[in-house]
């Protein structure tokens, strides 16, 4: 039995640092997702307009971009353990602003801080995975992170929807943020206790000329930007379309989100297993295709069963997302993983923030126009990826296993 469990641990590339990071992701994510998915409805309840919703979504993308670079820089200078603690404290401060000041303006100010956690912590978490997981288990390591992230993304909206149904949209969201503060504080203790990091002096110094993108990585970035236009143009308005246009309750929207996350979680491990033993390109291409068709399917989904199908498609867009992140790690210089991730996401999300802002204006013209233009960008990105990004062999040597 002991050997059986050891095989599972080896198969998953698990160790104490990875376990600590995964627990942190669950705790912080659970609090965040209880409220974050319902912020568009909260803004409307507080007297905001669709333009304010678009502004929040654009702010999300822009700050994600702006925080990615310093996130990578801090992770390399301070180490991922200290950096993650700082990022958690920033999120807690943002939650407090929303709790203490129940206005839509406070949401925009608080978002400057709580939006930061996912974006600014990504380079640190990817650096951690790259450091403590063998190179030929990278897709598996990223997939474990992605699976664990989907647990709060599945359960959080259900809990948040229940709070809103009981206390109303305004008080329900504020109570959700109070829970988020408590869980983030617990996460601080968990990550400091379990995550083990090599001393800073043992880390490899940056080599001159190593900080640059290869042509393959640049092409991946271009295709990713186009596909993210497809995702972000309608992103903030999905909950509005489902709840307001299709007259689905907040609780039912939470159930749809759970279906999306469970779908993603079911495919992560088998796809990661296959991607770590072959080329990563086909799995990323399938992901981009699912991004593309979701807006079309959602547009024609008028009943709850049809929406279930649409959100299954939305879950399938995660088919190769961990593989895409693993591909970035493969293509990044070994001595600049955190910097490469930070720079990649900085460039991507600064540009994509334009799409998030534009989505609000397209929505005011017509929801159908919003969805169709989004799908058009997804198709362009998918074709560009297929034609321009070349397959690379998966690294088979273990580096820095803990």
C-alpha cells in the first residue's frame, strides 16, 4: 500500500512545497470566487452601468498585465515564498475596501489590490513549480495547480450565489468578501509553514543575453493574445446574459460555473499525462478551438439545459491550458522562468485589456455582436497558432527535484 501511494505521489510530482502552494490556492481562491463572479451584478445593484462593468473587466486585464512583470521580478529577487506572502496581503487589503465601503467606486479601488493576487502570483507559482517539479512532469505540475484552482472556482460561486439569494446582491457580496479575508489569512500561515525554498545564494545568476523571447514563444504569444480577445470581449457580461437575459437565478449560475470547473478538472490529468509524453501543440490547439466556439454556443443557449452544454464547452477550453503554460516554461530560458512568465503575461494582458474595455461598447450595441466578434478573434488566433507555432520535444531530464 505504501508503494502504491508513493507511485501516485511520483506520478503527480508531489512534494511539500507543491502541496503548500496548492492549499494556498484553494484558500485564497475560495474567498475570491465567492464574490468575484457576481461583481457585475453587484455593480448594477449599486447603480453602476454596463460601461462600469466593462471598466472593471478592462481594469482586471490591465492590472493583471502591469502586475505580472513586478510579480516575476519580486519572485526572483525575494524568492517565491516571500513574494506570495506580499501578494496575499495585497488581496486582503482590497477585500477590506469593498467590505468597508459599499459603493461601485470602492469595487474599482479595491480591485486594484484583490485583482492583483492571481496575476502577480502567477510568475511565483510557475517558478515554484519549475523549481520543485521535474522537467518531464511540468504539464502534470501545472495541471495540479489548475485542478486545485478550479475547486474554489466551482464551489465559490455556489456559496456566493447562496449568500446573495439569502442576503441580497449587496450584502451577500460583502459577506463573501469577509469570508475571503479570513481564508486569505489562513493561507498566509499555510504557505509559510509548508513551502520550502532554496537559499537565494544558491540560485543561478542571470546570464547576459538570456532574457529574450524565441520566435516560437513570440508566435505563441501572438496567438494567445488573439484568443484572449475572444475570451475577454464577452467575459464580464456572461453572468449578465445568463441571469438577466435568460432569467436564470444566481444559484443556478453558480451551478453552471461548477459544471464548467468540474469539466475542466476531469480532463486535466489525462491531458497532462499525454502532453508530457508527446508534443504539446495539439492540446493547445484544441483549447484555442474551444475558446472560439463558446461565445457562439452561449449566444444560442436559451434554456438551462442548453446553458449546461454551453458551460461544458467553456470547461473544455481548459483542455490544454496547463499544457500551454508548460510550453511557455519549455521555451523560456532555464535561468529566467519567473521573468519570462511575468513579461509574457505583461505583454499579453496589456493588449488584451483593450478588448475588455471594448466589450462594453459592443454589448451596448448588441450582445450578439459582442459574441460574434469575440468568436472571430478566436478563429484568427487558433489558425495563427496552428500555422506559426512549431512543435518542440518535451524535456525529459529532471531539474531541481525536491
